[in-house]
C-alpha cells in the first residue's frame, strides 16, 4: 500500500503532469516533422539528385543470394549500408532541433517582455509618492487658531 501511495503522490505532482504533456506534444511534433521531411523535403532532394530517393541510397556490401531456402540452396538477404536513410534521419533531427530552438527563443522573449513590464509597473508604484491624507477637522481648526495667534503677536 505504501508503494501505491507514493506512486499516487508522484503522479499528482505538477511537474510530472507537465512532463507527460510535453512528451505527448513532442511525439506529435516528431510525426509532423518526419512527414515534412519525407513528404515535402525529400522529394525535392530526390529531384536534385537525379530522381534517386535519398532514403534508397545505399552501399551494397554483399548482394542477395536467392535460393529455395533449403540447406542445399540457402537464401541470404542483401547486406548494405543504408546511408540515405541515415542522412534523412539527420535532416529530421536538424529540423526538430531548429524548431525547438526557435520555440524556446520565442517563449524566452515573451517571458522577458512580461518580466520587463512587471518590473516597470513595480518601479512606477515605488516612484509615485503616496498622496498626503486630507487634514481632519481638528487639524484645520488648530491651524486656523495658530494663524490667528501669529497674526495677533505681530
């Protein structure tokens, strides 16, 4: 029971929920970026490379052996280095990294603008002196008496 209680406390922490939301959004963003690379960027790259799809580029180390699949005539798959797919994955990564960088810069700028406005508002409150309170009736009467006494003493 202690285990489940600790687990419940762990799940109910705000940062765990925020992290889970971030993972879900990152997964969806990764799919969008992969589609951007595979469906929009790579066809253009393929056109520039003479119609060869980048993901199909490879260096064949051993050609496939086609047989019947028996011991006498075994069947072997091709052995190849798929460098085109690797390049496409690197392009995916660069686009995702660039997007995250731009997003973080925008969020930081918005945060800095908000903090600057908050600091300016706090500074304006500190600079503005509080207005002096209105004198009470007693203070007004005492001031009048003082002024009369000054006038009579002269």
